[in-house]
C-alpha cells in the first residue's frame, strides 16, 4: 500500500498524523507541500477524492486568503485552486492519500479510515 502525506512539519496536527501513521506500521511518502506544492491537476484530484469544493479545503484565516480577496463569492473554483498552488499555505493540512482515497488529519485519527 502506498500512502502519501502532504505534511507541514511546523503544524502539530500534521506531526501527530505522521506519528499516528508510523505507529500503525505505515511509512508514508512525505511531501512537504509548502516546498513542493501540488499542481492544479493534482489538487483537483485530491479535492475529488475528498468530495470537497476548493474553498472548503482552504485555511481562511491565512493572510494570503484575505490579501487576495479569496472570500469573495465571485472567485471561481479554478481561481481558488490556482491560489492554493501559488500560496500552498492556504491548503488545509495534513492530507493523506491511500488506497485511492483521501482524508484530512483533523483529527489525526480520521486518516485511519482510508488505510
């Protein structure tokens, strides 16, 4: 089984989720998404797996969200995805991919459902 985690080592939930995976015998591929953001295509695929709209995956409290006017209802899904690829800090974390499924590690235990 291949497992991938979009990880931010500075985030406590991300660290907890990574440790939970390891505690369950899973050594995931770690993508530090702030340094290696997903492409728009990859992000759209993740959104499909999560069953979420782009805005639901965004960290709305980040400065980049406000500075770029992303709260405006007129901003399209394509524009939101583009903003997340340009400013990956906007992407909620951590995201785990496994078995053709995706889960957000909030709480960390939620990722166990896709293993």
